[in-house]
């Protein structure tokens, strides 16, 4: 399994704008090496989490147990990060009430940038009946996992998977009512420039922000979207493992790991909702 460290570095270097590698990737690698770590001394326990996911999955099943994607069959190995929160249904729980509102918004389609193994791409295809989803990820193994997940859940016919989403892809959405879910690991400002944002005036965008890479990202993007979109900022919170009874058979340390998304600190998402 690719470690989250390797995956993140590759994402920054190649996901959207390879020309940013010289400035963005070194900063992220510094963070992972601990040179700029917001939470020093907190390594990512890859093998420990793999064994824990196997233990949990063998008992509870490799199925999402809660949240808007409850019942989604899941792969046994993640494209990135910790598998446990996704199986538990606690993954990015801050966003769940927003996600549950999306079926009523009458989107023309969904575009997922940085799909990893397909938690959102496949989950949204299941949640919104008949919707077509385009998913992108520069990592080949992630694309294979996403295709596998789509097939497992019977939505492969409504999901297309590509390697690279660039500004031209987004600008072709001009005039459409598309939902965009974006996690491009520090390349937000490059991808969503002023011309691209203008083309997305009827689309909604949920974007994970990466201010730990560039502290100016959030302010810049809010400014770019402010004429055409209403902005809601959502802040990450720490999970309390004791609120998830499905974890009762695990040790205290295992329960803590099961809900930990191993973020570099407090992070935010922006939901840019089209005014028209």
C-alpha cells in the first residue's frame, strides 16, 4: 500500500499542475519530515492502521456503517489515508449535513477532483439517483481502486475516471449546473483562477483548503468566488471515539486510531454555492 506520505507528495507534484512542483511539493515534504510540522512527533502508523482496518472489517464488514453513504460496499485498502473512518462513516463528518442536502439541488452532473479510491465519487453516485460522475486522480492505483469500488456498488455505468483535471476541463462546464468536489492538495489557487471561476457561475464547489501549504489560499479563493457564489467555511473537529458504539470491541488506542484522519492540524473546507 502506498503510504499517505508518498501519496500526498505525488498528489501535490502531479495532481493538477506539475509546474507547481518546485514550490509546493518541497513545502509539503518538509512538513512530512517534521521540519514544519504543525503537530510534531505524530507519525503516520501505516502498518498499524492496515492491521486495524483488517480487524475491524473482518468483524463489521467492509461496508460503510454510517453517514450519507451508509451501506456502500468498500475496498479493503484505501487509495490514501486511514481506511477506518470511511468504514465507520465518520470520515469528514463535518460535511455530512451538507452532503445530505445535495440530492435535492438538481445537479446536471458531478465532477470529483482527487477521487482517491472513490469514497465521494461512488458514494455520490449511490446517493443521487441517476447522476453521472466524472472522477479524476493522477495516481494509477487510485483509479483502479475507484473503478473496482464503482463495480462493487453497481454504478460503473454512471462513472467515468480520468487521470488529470485541468482548467480547460472546468471551463467546459460553463453554463452547466455541476457539483464539483475538489481535494487537489495545495493546487486550488492554480486550478481555480479567475477565468475558471467565471465559467462555474452556475456550479457549486466543495473544496478542501490547504492553508498549511500556502496560508494565502483560503483568502484568495474566497475573494475569487465572492461575486458569483455564497461562501460557507466548515472547520474540522476532533472526533471522540467514545461516541461510536461500533468501536466498543477495540482497545482505547485502537478506537482513537479508528476515528483519526491524521490531518496536519485544524483544516477547513469551503462550500461555494452559486448565487444563480
